[in-house]
């Protein structure tokens, strides 16, 4: 039952990305072009997502299990540190250069967009490099 629910939630998320225009790199880049021909329409999409997330996290903080009965693991970190800032800047730069963020990139790749496939491949390589560097750093710290 969990996999069926996960599938339909993912499908709903993907459809929302398609309908909102988040899978169109031109629309995303138009939103990021503050000093050119700025397209503010994605601000409404983001505002809606923030509102849903705000109330969903408020509800989740009061629970110990998710709606399907599994354990609920919320992030514990509350501090803004160097890693968070650098990660956010890297994420934003990638989003700004490609016109995709991870979810819309995967949806666009599934619809046959070659640029999205390149973006997702680069994203996967970036995640693998990060994991390799983390393992290497943690081994170095545990040995010293």
C-alpha cells in the first residue's frame, strides 16, 4: 500500500509541476531575470508551496508517525552554517544556469527533454562527488 500511495503522491507532485510551469526552463529563467523581462507568476507557485509547507510542518511537529503509520523523521538542524550557505548558493547557481531544480528536472527528463536529462545526470554526479567527499572527510577525522 505504501508504494501505491508514494506513486500517486509523486504523480500529483509531477502534475503540479507541469501545470505550474516549473518544468519550463524559460519560465523559470524569466522568473529569475529580475532586471530584464521578469515573470512574477512563479512567485505565486512558491507562495502556495510555502503556505502548504508551513502548515504541514506545524502539523508534523505534533506527530510521531506519518499518515501511513511509519516513523516521522524531521530535520534536527536549526543553525545556519557555512555548509548550508554554500549548498544553497550552489543549488541556486545550478537552478539559475539550467532553469531546473531537481523535481522539475526529473519530470522534464521523463517527458523527453534532453537538457533536463543532462541536468539530472550532472545532479547525480554532484551528489556522488558529495558523498565521496563526505566519506573521505569523515575517515580523515576519525583516523586523526
